C-alpha cells in the first residue's frame, strides 16, 4: 500500500508513522523534507497530484492559516476529479471543541478542519469517491514542554490510532475519532 504523508519523518507524528507503517511504501512531503512547502498553493496542487497516486493520504503537519483545511480541499477535489476511492486521514486536535473565549486561531483552524472532514466523509459514505477520516488527538508528548502539568498522549499511541484507522474493517468507515488522555486518573 502506498501512503503519502504531509510531515517531517524526523519529528513528531510523522516520525512515528514511519515506524508503525513500516510494511507500507511511505512518501513524505514537507518543507523540512526539502520537497514541498505546503503553505504555498502551487505546492499544495503538486501534493494533490502525488495524492492521486497513493492509496492513503495522511495530512498530519500542523499547518497554519487554515492551510491544512485548504490542503484537504485541494487533495480531495483532485482525487474526485480522478475518480479515485483512496482514503484521506487528517490529523486534528481536540482543541477543536474549545468553547471559551480567546484569540487563538489554532482552535478555530482545527474546528474548520473538523467540519470539512465531516462533510467530505459523508460524501465518501453516501456518494463514493475518497473516504475522509479525522483523527483528533489531545496534547502529544512532543508538545509536553508547552503544557508541563498536563498528562499527554504519546506520539506512538497517536500513530497506532492512524494504523487502526487504515486497517478498519471492509465495508465500514471511521468518520471521526477523538482521543484525549485522562487528566484525572
């Protein structure tokens, strides 16, 4: 199985995906890899072209200014145009549920990603075409220093959930999975 991953295989979730998905052909794309700057529209289109040659596309990098949602849109539309039935997995954040006031754009970006993933996921279920799954995770251990008192999920655990989504039973579709580490255990 050919899997295209946005992210740096030397850091964070992408590095652990390389370990847990070692039995698949993995292709990484990111500015850090030196091949694509996924905040640029022309290079998002190039990534979408690459996605048309992959069975699974994982959009995992923490892009800013809504670029993760825009990248999903570009990839999805390219796959639809090519009449593909591949699987797009987006890595979100459980901060998309935050309801308190504040001027932090990150949680609004993740809310937009969640909403769009759910819309596209329903298209895949009812109309065919690419399937779209959102995996929202709480704080991962690679961000522990930003939240020293918070219990975090390991990056390996998050990668295992991606693998579980990839291996879902035929005939079923995991639309969304949201996982937080217990803070009171």
